[in-house]
C-alpha cells in the first residue's frame, strides 16, 4: 500500500508516467520518464470518476514503448489512477521498437507502437499469446511536427521534396534556392542546416519516412523503416531529446510529435501539399488526414493504412497512429481485467477528448467504435 500511495502521489505531481508509445502489461521493468505535454499534464484536473469504469481492475499494470503517445498516456494514467483506488499503472517511454521487442519476448503483456506489427512480429507473438496472437488497436493519432530553430525566421514553409533533401543531407544551408522558392519575402540566413533524427528504432521515424517515400520518391530513395537510413545529420534518443536539440541549436530541424513542440515553444514547419495553402501541424488538421485511413487488418486486428500524399484542403499529411499491441487471446488472467478497464478508458469519449485538448488527434469515431468492441472481447 505504501508503494501504491507513493506512486500515486508521484503521478499526480509529475503528470503520471509516460508513453511514444507502448503500454506494457504486467511483467516488464518500468522506468519513469516524465516530460510535460503542452504544460497541461499537471494543469488539467482529473476527469470525473464516472468517466472511468474500474470494474474488477486491481494490482499493477506496467507499460513501455513509443514516446509519441507519452504525453497522452501521462494524462490517461493520471486520471485512471485517481479514479481506481488500488490500481497502479506505470508507463516507460522508450521506443516502438523496444515495445514490440518486449512484447514478442513475452516480458510484457501490452505494448505500444507507432506502426503496425510486421508479419514476423505477429508470428513471434503466438508464442506468448496462448491460443491467439498480437493485434493492433489504434488509440492515439496526431501530427508529426517538423520543428525548426533558425535565428530570425519565425515562419517557414517546406514541401516533401525539400524536406527529403534536407534530411538526406543534400541541402546544406538555410538560404538554399529550394527553400527560398517556397518562402518568398522571408529573409533566410546562410546558417548551416543541422538536421536531427532518432537514434533508436522508432515508429515516428517510420511514419516520417513513409511520408517522404510516398510524397517525394525521387528525393527519398530509402524504404520506410524504424531505423534511420539517410546519411549525415545528428541523432538523439527519443522525441523529447530530438526536440531539446532543436530548441537549443541554431539552424536545427527535426521531427517529433506536436505536443513536444508545444511544450517547448518550438516553431513548426507549414507543409506545402499542393493544396491551396500550406498546412499547419495541428491536431485538427491531422484528424482530416487520419479520417481517410482504411482498416487493413483482419478479424480483431485494426491496423490502418494512411494516405501520406493527400492534397485535401487543411489535411496535414505527416501523421502517425499509435497502436496499443495486445494479445487477442492468451492475456495473463491476473491482469486481463485491468488491461480491459484501462483501454476502455483510453478509447472512451472522455479519453479521446483529451487528445484533442493536448495536440493529438482522436481516432475516427467509426474505427474507435470497433476498438471498444475488440477490447471487450479480449481473453
């Protein structure tokens, strides 16, 4: 009880333990990682107790994975633990790659990832999901912001080919002609471009490179992947570290979830998609892109296919969806009720509304209704 009280106090002060991305169940080690999201993790009051259905939840639920959803999970954990006495939820913000590895090794019961399970991961999951397999439940949507720090430049527009050239070490200076052409009237310095990328396997990286490959195939020759493939640039571990580097280095540019840009007051790039006007990174604009996603998974699996080449007005194309990865069958009996209770809250109207308020995008209503049904069926 003392441990539970201490952890509950720590959660209320720091805004709970966090995401990017993967929540893990019962048997993995935890590591608190507590950056704020938009400054709101500690500022917003808990939701009404009636919004959380504790049911038969009890004990400890451990979580680990993607840093992309960290700030959303911080809020969810804080509210859930405030409503459900005697239940402890820990979230370790690491990376999608680590979350999936832990899941398929059987050391976690619930992981989060910014990209769906690969066929090999599904096959490996059958060893830990007795009588079942790992499935993808889309839970958090949002824009991948392109943050920049160029002295004297407050507004910047880039398109897919130019972003690809920057991150592929082809554009070296901020006054490059390609950047000037997209920013008439903006005085661009000759400052060297300092591009930052993730050092570890990352679903955020995979989604960014899916966009670059789809929207600028001639400028981005690499296959989309969690591991960064392009030459040059500098690396940092986790979205929080990439954002910190961008904020502190003149000439820097990097990618991370919008909540990190908001919390650190980092300026973000508007993307020229070919629509009538460049599109800002926002939860609302990301929702317009995610709403066109198609379910490609079968059965209980709800993996989505996103359109990274959209030219729809106001649709921000560099988006990700974070999945909570869980066994459809074969979950640990001692934590199954807690798993269902927590995911029921995150997929609830109240849980999804928190995403809108904090720089993320809710999962489209039709898809989210399917998520709720699958959570009820977990065994």
